[in-house]
């Protein structure tokens, strides 16, 4: 089972996520090819309990295992017409923008036993603003 670790170092929290190579193989391959990732995570404005970051180096043409109503812990790649964002849902959410729904590739899920603490930390971005985030293979 292939996993990644997601870390918000300024909030002293990490969580492991399982990559779903069986249901989103092209998405997992494209995402894995740009690891490790470091950037600034932002809190969503339209999509509910989500933190996200742009992935300008991601090259992906495939649509697989798509959803517009992600469950808590689900990690998706969101296509904005050729540029991609990573969306980490820590609670209820939906994939919606000013132009409508955004079907997105669900390719990973945060381990259930780590979601509660990660969610508390992720929610702080709503109050405190963007924070450093790192993602790496484990």
C-alpha cells in the first residue's frame, strides 16, 4: 500500500494518506511524479472544510474516480482548465466554484485514525491564514 505524509509544520501536525492506485492509477502516477511538494496551503472559500494548494508542475490528462461531494479525509486533484490544485477535505465539502461544479479526481484518503487531529489543525488556516505544507512519499 503506497502512502504519503502530509505535514503542516507551523501547526505541528502530520497525517498519513493512502494512495488509491487501484481506482485512480494515472492520477496517483502523475501526483507521485512531483513529490516531494512544498508550498502554502490556503483554506477554501467556496468548497467547505478544505485546504488546498496549486500544483503548477502537475501534468495530467486523465479523469478518473471523480466526485463533486467528497467525504472527510478525501484528497482530490481539481482541474481548472489545465492547471491543477490539490484539495484536502478535512470535513464536509463540495467542489464548487463561481462557474459551477468541478468534478475532481479522488486519489487518496487520510488515515481515519489521524483525521480528527489533522482536521483541528487544518481548520486553523481559516482563522490564521495560509500555512506551509509539505507532502512526501513514505
